[in-house]
C-alpha cells in the first residue's frame, strides 16, 4: 500500500467509525424533568458535536443551591413513590466502562457525572457543558433512552460519600431522540 493509499484508508476508517454528524442547531435528544408531584421543573437538550455532546439544562421551581445532575443506567424514572425512594427506578449512575469511580464531567470516572447546576433565589438555573465520554449513537456509551436525575444536594465529584454526596432524587426525565 502506498503512503497516500494508507492515509486515504485511515481517513475513511475515522469517518466511518466516528460519531454521528451534527444536525444544525436543533437538539437531537431531549428530556423533561419532573418532580415527585409530576410537575415539570426543567428540560435537558442534547446535541452531538463531532466527538462529544453538548448538553443544555434549564430548571425552574427548584430549591436554591447546587444540585448534582447525573445520567442514570436505566431507561425509566420509576415512580415518585418507589419503596426505595423517589425515582429509584432510574438505577445507579451510568457507567458503561465500569469504572466504579466518581470524578465529575469529563473526568476519568463514570460517564453519568454531569456535575452541578446552580439554582438562584428565584428557583431557576442553567447549565451548559460538553462531554466526550457519552454520545447519541447506538453503542454502549449512548445516553439515548437513559434517565437523567436532578439530585437534592451538590455533587462533590468524589467517591465519598457514595455518589458524591448528591443525596435524594428531586426530579427525573428520560432522554428521547428527536
């Protein structure tokens, strides 16, 4: 194989195996966050951008302070009255590479860590981030069909206490492809 042929084959391999192409400004996946009473308290929009996703979160009618935000392993929120606690049906944090480590967005830990959203005195907050560990494709790192949970407390981005100390589950929504 000549040098130019090898470069062409490598380029095609990268193109064929890469993430889905971006689709303009429209989100490719969305979730509506609902609290234990069933009221909408926020939205999440996700868009694929080359080899990462852009996530935009907006919340309202949420207690002031920092709140951990995580993608969870299951494709359901369960119910607000689950015997194990509200939204226990969402399961544990999304960890497709089985790192069993909690390190925050773009860290070396599990892919479900999205960090914290800060909510002001008026009960509203916004968060925008990118993450290279997850995608909207059809592989094991896809977050399509996964639950996203807003927690009661800030995430300390560590393993102690369990799950970064983010506490109870305030709201949940499932990411659906648009």
